C-alpha cells in the first residue's frame, strides 16, 4: 500500500510540474499585475482614475495604422490595472523582467510583441491566447513612473487588422481601454 | 513496480539521448533559435521582438479580405507561412554588440541546409545585410534576413514557403522592418541545392 501511495504521489508531482494547458484556467491578467508588483515593488489601482474623474462617458475608438477609428475590444471585455506615480527601475536588468513575465504567462499565452527601451524603462508586451472564436489580448505597458495592464477580448477580424502592425497594436488597444467606457 | 522504476532510471538517460540525437539528425528546422540574443536587450537602447506563430497566422489570414488589393496580396503571401519572427536591437553607440554574441544565430545559418543568397557589405557604413534560404526539395521552407549595422542588429525569420519576389510586401507589416533588399534573382540550381 505504501508503495502504491508513493507511486501515486510521484505521478501527481510530475503532473503538477508539467506546464500543461489542461490545468485550471489561469488568470493571466492578475498574474501579470502580480509579476510587475513583485519585480518593481510597486502597487496597482484597479479603478481607472480617468473613469473616476468622470471621463468614462466619453466614447472613443482607436485608430489602427492610419485607418479609420473603430472599436477594437468586444463590449464589456476590458480589464484595466493602473500603476500611477510609481518608480519603475529595473536597475539595468530589464531583460530579467522580460523573462519573469514570460515565465509567468508562457503556459497559457503566446508572446506576440515585446519592445524594450532600458534607458527610459519603456516596455510594451502583447500576449495572445485563444478564447473560443475570439482572442484574449493582454497588453502590459510600462514607463518610468507609470504602467498599465489591459486585457481585452478581440474578434479575429480585428486581430488580423492589428497584426499588420503589431508594434502599434499594444498602444491602440491600451488607448482604447484607458480613454473609453468599455 | 520497483523493478519498472529501476529499469526506467537505468535506461532513461540513454533513451533521452537517442531521442535528442534523432531530432537533431532530422535537423533542417526553418525556425531559428533566437532567444539567446535576449542578453543584448539590457544594453540596447531599443529592442523589438515579434513572434507570429502558425496558429495565429492561419487563424487570422482568412480575415484579410479580397476586397482590398493589398490585403489580398498579403493573404496570398502568408497563406502557407508558418511563422514570422523578428528581433531587432538598436544601440546608442557603435560596437556595443560583438560577433560572439550573435554567433549562436549565425552558426545555425551556416549549417542545417541554409544557403546565403544575398550578401551586401558596405565598407563605408559598416552595414552588412545577408539573406539566407532553407530549401527542402524544390521548395523554400524558410528565410532569414540578417542586418548587422554598427549600431543595430536585426534578424527576420520567416518559416514556411514564401515568394521571394513578393517579400517586400511584408516590409512594414507583421513587425518586419524595411530591409531595402535588392530584387530577388531568379533561382538557380546552385541556389536551390
């Protein structure tokens, strides 16, 4: 009996160690926020200050690559976390933050775009995962004193448009999420 | 059960080695391993890293409508592409990266069936652009463009069949930078080999 239990325990441990997609659905949004907080020792706010200031009634839509303005995210799908008036300093180890974020999200998300500028601490990360017929897009934007994490559901038609210019994609979606009423 | 575990532990490493060797022998992967370049990110003033995998490309390719001629061309160009990977590092000063640091990538292009079809070197500016193709049979199954300038290093890796004549259509899209490549020459037997 003891042997059986030990064997079972071994299999369970192995199964837990595998980065398997069959494990319970993880919350990439919260994981990304936590990773930022742990690496940079900063704290986020969930409620957008812009929304609190009453700007939420303003309806805007992002402009994709010189085209017309369109709504990008599916209605009601946007989650936003803000980091405001905080100090983002990786002390020359910006690549370590990149790999920490990759480790956090790699099991469920695919990295699409990552841009880094160590001098200004500016970073953008765009991650994607399937969401039925649509896609979940997770965008992490960091600057010297502020950061934003946005998760939104995007239809494949919109994603196709955004992919034409993936480096502008993060900005387009973040602009929409932080200046409109999702 | 104990016997089974002992057998696995005894022959496991040898089995793993065998599997790894077989995978290496099959070699000829059009997808280059580029993650080793990430060490440059701490020194670079700007880094861009774009990864478009097959699933994403094929899911979205059908949404490039035929109504717009540019979209239709892009759709035709990418319909069989299995991935586009771009890494670009810009530096404030010259010579902030060394040949040794990019060797892990260049060594992949020197073997595994890759052949250099274009090599442009500017002695004046120190710019160096090389285009490599991976042919399997008569078909292009991968492409790599390496642009090494004194203050910038960029590599573009397209996995899957791609029409060289239309490669410029991808410039400025899907994260592919403007490469200013000369028009593609018709394929010769030597290049196909």
